C-alpha cells in the first residue's frame, strides 16, 4: 500500500478548526468541479468558508449559490450527470427540502458527496443537533458515514469521494457530523498536505458524462412496471459492493495518514460484557466513561457505527455476540417503530446469533439535549444489572428526559 | 403483434441510463391501449393528413402512399381518425371486445 513521502509527512499541519471548517478545508483540497449549496445552520460555516476559497481563487470550483436546497441538489444532479466531481452541504429542513431529488441522485448512480451537520427536524423548530434528518433519508439509496469529531469529518470527506466514485459503487455518499457538538467545536486536528489529498482522490473519470457530445446518453428515462423493479435491483449493486470498498479505502487512507477506518470502530470490546452502540460525537463521551468504569471493574465497551448505510450487520453481530448486554443509543425518535433506527438494525443483526445479548434502546440528545457522562455511566450500570439478573426491563427508554 | 423482449436486471446499463440513443422504437407502446385502430384502404385518398398529425409516427407510408398502421407503436389516441377527411372515415377505432 502506498505510503506518504517524507516531504509530505513533514508538511502535515496540526491546526485548530471547527468541524465545519475541517470539512471546508477538505473541500479546498479536493477542489470539486461544482459545489451547489444553500447555507443552513449548523453547516453554514462550511459553505461560507468554501465561498471564501472560491472568491480568493484557492479552488477552481464553479460555486452555485442556489435559491433553495431543492435547487442545490438539482444543480448537483445536473453537474454530476454532466461529468463533474460534485459536492453539497446541508442538514435538517434543508435536507428534508432536498428529499425529492435525493432518490434521483442515487437512482441515477451519480457519485457525489454531501456533508451534513445533523440537526433536528421541525416541529418544534430547533437548530440543534440530532440525527432525525439523515435517519429520515436512510433508505434513499445513499451511503451514510458518521463522524465522531472534526478529524473524522475531514478524513471522511476525503474518503467519501473515493468510495462514491469507485466504479463498483457509483453511489452518492453523505458525511455526517453532529450539529454544534462537532460543527462548531474547535479541535486540533491533522490536515494532510494538499498534494497527498490530490493524489489520494485522483483524477475523476466520469462514466457516461452528458457533456461528452460525441457519445450521447439519456439520463432520467421513465419506467413502466415492466422495468422499474429490474432497475431498482441493479441500483442495489452499488450498495452491495460498498462495504468492501469503504474498508479498502479506509485502509489505503490509513497507510498514507496513520488514521485507519472501517465500517465500525470498537473500543475496548475484546473482553467487554456490556456494550453501548452509538454513532458520531457521543462515541467520544462513551469512550471516556468506559475508561472510568474499567477502573471500577465494569467490563464496558463501545461499538461505534461509522457506516450506517449499507448497514454492517455482520461486523455488528460479530462484535456484540461476545457481550451479555447491549444498549443502543439513538439520537432520533422512534416515529412509532419498535425503537430507534440504529436499535432496529442492531437487534435485527443479532437475530441469527445462538445466544444473543439482551439489547435495550435509549433515545437521547434530541434537539441538542446534552448527554452528561453520568447518564452514560447509568446506562452501563443498568446493563450490568440486566446481565446479573436476566431482567431486561423497559425495551425503549429516554435518557436525560424530565418525567 | 410481436412481443417486446424484456431484459434481465443484469443486462441494464447503470442508473437506468439509455446509451443507445433513438432506441424508443424498440419499446412497445402498441399494447398500452386495449382498443385497436383499423384502416379502410378502399375509402382512403392518401391525403396523408393522418401521417402529418400522428404524434407517434405510427402511420406507415411508402412512395407518398399510406400503406398501413404500425401496431407495435400506435397508442390508439384517435388523432388520425379526427383529421381523416373522407366520409365515411378511412380510420376507425374498434373496441377491445370486437378486436
Ligand atoms: S391512433 Fe394516434 S398513434 Fe395511432 S396512428 Fe392514429 S394518430 Fe397515430
Ligand atoms: S387521413 Fe384518411 S384519407 Fe388521408 S391518408 Fe389518412 S386514412 Fe387516408
């Protein structure tokens, strides 16, 4: 596997950036052909910073400030079909407003990257973080990567292009960070040299670009009932091939940068009897609590899901099958389902296990609600109690809710 | 009427794209309407108003003379019947039961 040159290793930079600016910095290095966006809190800063890069001539990107998110995604579809490397940024109501076009992007197999600062959906109006926006689009045919912090946001944005553009995948990828917790928090992170990023993502070779007028092709034809199912089945190929590519890209990126990525991340799971499954920023807090609890003799572990779509059921089952009790933390309501979306996936993944652990679900952090460490600790203590008594108790509950 | 050969999912181009431009002639649209269009060549004057007005290029013409209907594509919209100037009309829609 390719390693970074000595020159490149020396020109790594340690910089303090917000999560939003970490993504903007990755975008500057990626230098997409087209970025079409309509700013929305808490991802506005990505768009603002990138617009400045455009104005300062640091990128060659055609930046389209559209009149809405629906238009932004539509412009991205056109640009990607035209043959461009394309990116957009949004979240919450903006993502909801894009909804109609999201399925067009994935159905046309357009490789594009969308950065999301996760934010609650109305009503009540709330600008703070939770995952209800991207979870609402979990079955729109996009690959979902969730980032724990600014470093991961930067790394995931770069890797996302390699995943989306892989000829066996050709599927749009969203890179999510937690609104405010990550988007507005300043962290010190490593920014790789421009030429390393450029080499890593490589030259984009579009398949069937519409602008290739010598080889005309039609995008967006209609299907009657006699073809729709065949097209939907063929669309799935990208998703089926994605896990291998996500892992391979994560390994290759790790060889260059020292930061390796997979579908999931395990923290102290080797001998864990009680595990929390969670995505994004909260994983950081959980790791801290685990370190404390380990001192007190609680065999706590974490399984962080990085790729939510396609869902890494095998990896999840393998990791959790050794545990006795598991709590899945969903930063999203149930919407009348049997639990949060992550919980449903995890529980289904464990169905084939001979002696699966007890699995409970907690809804947490809605609309930016804080999750103090003591609540995470309480979850582990309850898991230990469940394992000891065999009494599961309430299947779905809320964390840090007044009642 | 010959039947369109339907492809398997593995045979389809990525993203539902159409790579062979102008392939709409391969798509059977003639089975959309259960009714049928018939042509009466005994009264036809070959004025070709039907040919000019047909939105689906389903009036077959050879050497400036009408020679028939392309059943594989004709959607039986009735526009040609509407514009046909002969009395009685040289084009007629017959219902599914009769056809
Ligand atoms: S019925 Fe309509 S489609 Fe058929 S030949 Fe007449 S005008 Fe054309
Ligand atoms: S419009 Fe009527 S008369 Fe004229 S060519 Fe067609 S069928 Fe014949």
